[in-house]
C-alpha cells in the first residue's frame, strides 16, 4: 500500500463516526462525580485547585470506561493515585529543565512499556503522562503541589465511591462477554446447518474466558449464572462441529442429515435464549419447539456411532447452559428448568465446571513488571513504541517551549495521547485529534464570547462537556476529542487562563504534536508486515501441538488427563488471533510485503483453520479413561509435534515445509492395522488423514501452488 493511500484510509478511519449503544447512566454518574469534586474544591480551595482536582476526577472516570474485567472502582483509584504522584513529581522537578526532561522521558518510556500489560494499562499510563503536563503548571509552590496532588487523588476516590454506591449493571461486562460467546455459538450452530465445515471465530470464547477470571473476593460475589457457564460453552463448540461434519459419519443428505439440522437449529435457539437471559439477568424463556426437538427419541433411531455420541453430549451440555442461566431466577423457575433438563438428559451425568483465578491488584504488580521486562529485546514493537513516545514527548516539550506561545505542553500532550504501538491507530488518532480539537476549541470560544462566563458558569460548562465526552466517547475518537478540547478550554478559563490565548496556540500546538507523532512512526516504525511469517509459524507450531495433544489421548487414555489439551487449545487460539490481528494491521501499512503474498496469506490461513477444526473434531470424541488404547496414535502425535515445529522454522526461513514424517507415521499405522486384520479406528484414523491433507494444503498455499499466477506483488 502506498503512503498516500495509507494516509487517506487512516484519516477516514479517524474521522469516522459510528452508531453505538450509549450508556447515559454511567455517563451521568461520571459527570456527577466530576461536578462534586469541582464544587468541593471551589468551596474550600479556589478555582486553581479545582482545575487540578477536576483533571483527576475526569481521568478517573475515563479509566472506568476502558475494557477491563477488574472492578471499576479499582481502575478509578489507580488512575487518580498515579496521576497524583505524577503531578507532584513533575512539579518538584519542573523548575530544573534537565531534571524534568529526565523525569518526562523516564515516565513516558514506562508508560509506553505499560502496553505490554494490555491496552487498559497502556491507555491509563499514557493519559496520566499527558495530563501531568497540564497539571504541573497550576501549583506555585511545593506545598500547593502536594495539595493539588491530594485533590487529584481525591477525584479518583470520589469516582470510585460513586461506582460502589450507585452501581450500573454490576457484572455487566462479564454478562455481555458470556452472552456474546453463547450467541456466537448459536450463530455457529445455524451456519453449520447449511455449511457443515463452517469456520468459527474463537475471539468471543477468549473474551469470555478473560471475563471469567476473578479474584477471590469477586468469586464470592459473582452471580450464580456466571459460575461455570463458560466452561460448558467451551465444550459445546467441538460437539456442534462433530455433529455437523460429514467426515464423522452423517451423510451430506438424507434423513440423518435432516435430523442433524433439526438438532443444530434447536441448539441455536436454546443458546440464544440462554444468552438473552444471562445478558439481562432474567429467567430463561425456553423455545418449546427446540425443547421438543431434543426430547424426541429420533436421534437414537436415525444416528449411530460418533454422531449419536455427539447428539447425546450436545443435549447434556445444553441442559447445563440452561440451568446455569437460571441462576438468578425464582425457585419455581429454577425447578422448572431443572425438570426440563432432566427430561432432556434422561439421567445422563454432567461434567463438573470451575473457574480460574485472577490475581489481586498487589499480586498483579510483579506480573506487569515481568511483562514489561519481557519486551526489552530487539525487535519488540512495544519497546520501539516506548522509545518513540519518550523521544517525541521530550522533543515536543522543547518545541512547545521554544515557540512564541504559552501552554507549550499541548504539543507533547497531543503526541503522547495519539501515539499507539500500531501505525494505523497512531495516524488515524492524530487526524481525529486535530479535527476534534479545532471543532471543540472554536465551539468553546464561541460560547465564551457570547456568554462571558464566570468561574461557576465555566465549571458548569466543563461538566457538561465531560458528560458529552463520557456519553459519546465510543462513537468516534474525533467526537470525544471535540468534547475534551472544549472541556480543557472551560476548565483552564475557570482557573484564570486567557480565553483568547487558547484558540490559536492550542490549534497550532495540537497540529505540531500530531505531526511529531506521525513523523516519528515514519522514521522509527514497527511494521507488522515483515513479521507475518513469524506469526504464521507461531500459529502452525501451536496448531501442531494442539493436534498432537489430542491424538496422544487416544494412544493411552488411562494415563493421560485433558489438561494438556486445554492448554494447547488456549495457545493455538492466541496464536490464531495474533496472526489475524497482524494481517489486519499489515493491510493498512505503507509497506510492500516481504516474502508472503496476500494469496499465500489467505491460503495458508484457510489450511491452518481446517487443521485446527479437524483437531477440534477429534477432541469432541476423546476416549474415556477406560477406553481401549490406540497404540499407533502415539507415534503419529510425536511426528505431528516434530514436523510442525520444523515446519514453523521453515516458514520463518522462507522455505516450504515437508510433511514426510507425518505421511510415514500414517503408513505405519495402516500397516499395523492390516497385520492385526482389523479396521482402523473410525474417528481418529479418518481425522489423522484430514490433518495431513490440511498440512499439505498449507504447503501448497505457501508455495503459491493453490493459486496459479500468484506473485509476491499480489
């Protein structure tokens, strides 16, 4: 992609406005906390301290809007406390330019590395550095700086207290994540009716797993319908795929296929009903037709072997989901759901469910430091981002000081706020921030020139702007920045700033900061395009380990648990999502690809998706502990593990992998079966053949053989 086209697309993305679900109660709560903090500060300490405390409350409320599964009060407290510390240290060192520059570079570098802990930590840390550049200009002595820092922390405490006292959709994010996962599986079940080998995006399940991780304190307070539901939802997906896939025994057409389609439709309806109930905390309203479909004994008449086992398991798992979703219903409603579940399962046993733990805030600190330390190596995009943002912050601050304006901090503040580890986000946010700043500053200036507000009215205007920011921030970055620009104008005006000064200088310095951010990425980039082969190799290796772990279960069911299968599945999901995100990022980069064409990326992705799907089908039919072992599965698992590791290395070195060891293992399997005069296992042997076909398709796609005429310029 050329630079001109990349700039056009990123600008269009930054200025886009979307229709999103608004959350007015949460926005009103945040604005109310801000108004309370400003009012108290004005009454006791005056407008200058009120401006500092308002920044603390404003940022603490924004922190609670970030995507995080931790309690919102914790985010508000962390944001307020970290901003208070930053403000005090910044003011103490501000009188000595070399010392302050050292602090600014160090603080910004740490904020850049904080992205290693996730986007929430990165956004909070970066925002605190940016706002610190404003708040350190307000105090006039060390004692006042301590007072300002205290009131900034007070703003975080107030926002946290309001969240505790006036909760809005408590556990709402966790409910939405689990409901989204169930709804995604419902959609998957319906798509399988028409496409038995349809693909499934694991992202909803991954997000539901992240949401299900709780601290010990949260575990005691979690609603009943959120306990264990995700574990059941995880097991439904492979069962759905196994039931639908013709390779598992059901013909493409005929009465057996019609029965499978009925079961898939019923599963989709029941999963949708459970998703709605969990999302809103309401009792489950079961579709009578779907329940009747699962109760009917037709499955035992029409289906045999693996399809019948899949149908039975599906009925059990659906009943578990229904019972879990009824967690907050009345006793009568729960009894009715249990009665329906007993009627469907006819006495079959249910697997136990559990949850995994999230570390507490104090125990999270060493985890975050370990993640940050893990990025301190050459080639890390997080490290390049940290270096880039710290240098730009220093250059922007010096540039703002040299220009003939006041408020030189607006240039580095803009640069720090818009910079992200990814190219497209940095450029789109730079354009959006400049556009939003121009609109916000001119609207605020027009209001000022018309109303000539005093301190109290300026504070009221600032609160209204903050309310609009909280309400509309998810509709588009440019919209939010327009509200932020107006908010800052009113707030600094309340503190005694010259209204006329803020118009020209803010626009010019915002433009300068945005240009610095954009130039820095062009000079010191972290392109994802050259790393596509590494991402693809990681996915291939993870997929191979997952398939090998599954097949190992067939080799010796009595001595093996399923924990290694589960951990391998989680790793392959993470590798797949990393690959997909890398491809999406590379599409918008102004870089010619280096060794992996678009055609090869599409073909290899399809092949690895099919490879993972077949492994999932085999997982759906894992043998019980007392099942007869399949001796030939062990050598095949080892061949898969080694071959995919070598194949991943070949992909990174721009070679085409060879799957000879896997072919030899399958030949040995067939020879052993012939010597025993017995047929191969109908599930695992057929699945093993499909795994080899997917690997060979991967090699053809990587070599360009699946698309004649595909070139590196594709």
